[in-house]
C-alpha cells in the first residue's frame, strides 16, 4: 500500500505541476472514494489548497454529513456545505413540464449527480483550481457512475484503483496518522441518490466483482476462462455485459493516475 500511495502522490503532484494547478476542488460526499481522494490531495498540496464541497439532498444521511465534516477537520480542508435540494426540485419541475410526464427513477437520480458536477465546474471557473473526479476502477469498468455528473473533472486520481484496494489503502493511510473517519471505511457504499440505496443493489459484492474484473481487464481472460476459474456463469456474464455497455462512458472520463 505504501508504494501505491506514493505513486498516486507523485502522479497527482506531477499532473498539477505540468498543468499549472496549485489547488483542487472535489465533491466530498461522505463516502470512501471522495474522502480518500481528498486525503491524497491534502497530502500532496496541503489541506488549505483542497476545496471540498458537500452538496446535500434529502437523501444525504446524517452519517455522511458527519463523515464529511470530520474528514475536512482532520485534513484541514477548505470545506463548504451546500443544500442543492432547491436546485434538484427546480430542475425536476422544469423537466416535468418539458416531458409532460413525471420525472422518475434514474432520470431523477442522475439529475442530482449532474447538478453536483455543474457546481464543481462553476466553482473552478469562479475561483480557479482543478476539479477532481473521485471514481474508482470498479465503478469505471462497470459504468456505475453518472456521465457529466460524478465523472466531471480534469483528473480521476483513484480511477485505476479497484474498490477492494481502496478499502485496504484507506486502512493503511490511517496507520500513518488518523486522516479518515473509521465510519467511512466500515459503512456500506452508497451513492445516496435514492432512499435506502446501496452499491450492491446494482453491483455484485466488490470482493467478488473485483476478482472477475481483474480476470477480464487485467489478465485479458475470456468469459469461459473466468467460469473455468470457478466463478458463477451468470455472474460472469452479468459483469461482461456491464463492461460492454459502459464503454462509451469510459471514453469520456477524465484521465486516471497510474496505479
């Protein structure tokens, strides 16, 4: 983990130097990916040069708010909280009229992510700084992300790190000094775009998913070879379909640091 962390630090520092950035901006959601990205950026640039914005809606839990606040305090981030529910409601009202039908399901969920992306980019335009996208490799490969939403940014620092490695990396980083609240490591991952939402409602458990993704993406194995390795055929086919269907998203994502 030490080697990986130092590689990510070096990559972020080099990217910022080469592109003339001395400060960054990100959405701090109360989830692990954004928290780890914020800590990485603070380690490289200093917390005062990391603007972390919690953009809450009706689905944002009190735990997420507590985690975001504690992460910001521990790492001396330039922290802001914005209630974006009025913006979400205004857009839903506008689209309801435009569609002449209620705004439902994934449409309403993605509006929240895209409003957040819009605000981060506006903050960058107004105040300067590089917007960081906080997605990981597991999400990128399966398309578990919102195009023009949480994929907004000029760089995706942990975009080549699998989710299971993110957990391990976070635990390791805390051995250097307490930078990540324990709750952000132990909580069930959720995009919090709908009531009671969990990542595993849409994806296989990360411990299994990442192993299949590594076979497909890193080892270039076929579906038949993945099944022969002992994975359930239905699971393998499901993961393969997710990868195929989300290729168009990956072509538009921000660059990820080498990991």
